[in-house]
C-alpha cells in the first residue's frame, strides 16, 4: 500500500520542490534574501531563485564549511542568507562552522537540508541525512523544522524568512502525499492537530505524518481512537500539545524518518517524562545505517510504515 492511500491522501510535490518554488516566489517580498549554494542548486531547488535573482545567488562550489562561513558573513552585513545543501553534507561536514559562524553569534542564517532520510533511495547511505535533526537540535537558539508536505513547506519557507534568528529546515527528495489540501496555518513551535482521538496520540513529522494518518485510519477500523499531531517544529517543541496528549490519551507513539537518538522521539520523551509520564513507543530507523535501494523498499525494510505504527500502538496500549 502506498503512503497516504489508507487515509485517502493524494500524492503531491516533494518538499524540496515546494521549497524551491516558494523561495523564488518570495524573492521580491524579501529583497534582503540571498542564497548560498554548494554546487547542488539543481538538487536543493535554489536554482530557480538563482535564475530569477542572479545577483543575489552565490555558489561557493563543493565546500560546505566555506559555504556556511560565507553565509555568516552575509548575515553579519544585514542579508538573510538561505544556505542549502544535502542534509548530511550541511550538518555533518559543516557542523563546526554552523556552531561558530551561525549559532554562537545568533545570526539570521536559514539552513536548509534537502535529501534527508533514507527515502532518497538509490543514492545510498553516504548521502542519507539520518542524524541531522539531532545535530541541529544541539545548537542553542536554532529552530528545527520538518514539514510534512508541499503546502506546509511553502508556509514553513516564509515562516523561516520572517523569523529573526537561525533556523534549520529539513526537506525530502521524493514526492509525498498532500496532508493539507486546503492549506494550513503554520507557526514555528506550534503543532497542528490533524485528527482527534482519546486512546492514543500519534506524533510525527515529515513523510511520517501521512503514515500516521494511515495508521489512525487502520486503528479506527479496529475500534482504537488515535489523535494525530503534525509536530513540524522539533525545536522549540510544542510542550503544551504534548502535555495535552499525555493527559487526554493513554499513550504516545512517535514516528520519524531519523535515527532513534536525538530526534523528535527524544524531544517528545523529554517533555512527557518531566510533565505527565505515559507509556510511549517509537517508530524510527533505530541505531543503524541503511543501504541503497528504492524508496518504498527501504521504508518497508527499516520499519517506517503505517503498519509499524499500528503495531507500536498495539504494544503500548495492549489493545
């Protein structure tokens, strides 16, 4: 079964495509925005902005550390640099430069990591950003955002440009179901509730939101009522939404296309254990690297499916 099929969702753009379209459209509204690219603009989709505003686009070549340092310099001069590369290249290669040139001085740099997760498929593990959310969350003052679909990505793109301070936006390569066909309200730090329920809460982000909706539909057929939260902002996390879920439902299952350590599950657990402990379960990649293969096959092999969420619910609620 394809992602989104059980919940009747139609397939839409990849989030990287929606980001590229939005950035180009917003170029006139935000004249201080510039792009800094590491020679992958055709993949990150900053290429459209560069063609529309060539004097505001900088390609530093395959040198991610230099790219981030250049962005820090531009931000210190009053520009709003959007720095885009593959998630693994940006967060892993340039971690120290992000720390010292962006996070420590608190500069208004917009970090964008595309090709995140194992769903990039045949490119293989060397290019799969699976630890990026954990790394981004370690930077004090940096907001970390993982949108679920094209409409929310467009809103997230404008939100990071409006936000004063460093941000990290995580994007995917493959087309994903449209979770918000009528558009959505998007506020950094505020989760969106997509479905109500009182037995269990499913908290997800990225492509796992559509899978959580599929799982909720399957659970409803079995008499289990599942609330679904799109936790698009991992940091600052929406503590109020998590607390309400813990108080009003019997358990929480967190689903993400990321390693088990340091991502959305860890952030949610830190809130639950401090406020209102309830049984929890996690659907993620685990503590392992993936391999090369087609996107759907990899998601199934590494347990990132709606059925895995259903099984996690059964285990945590014993229903």
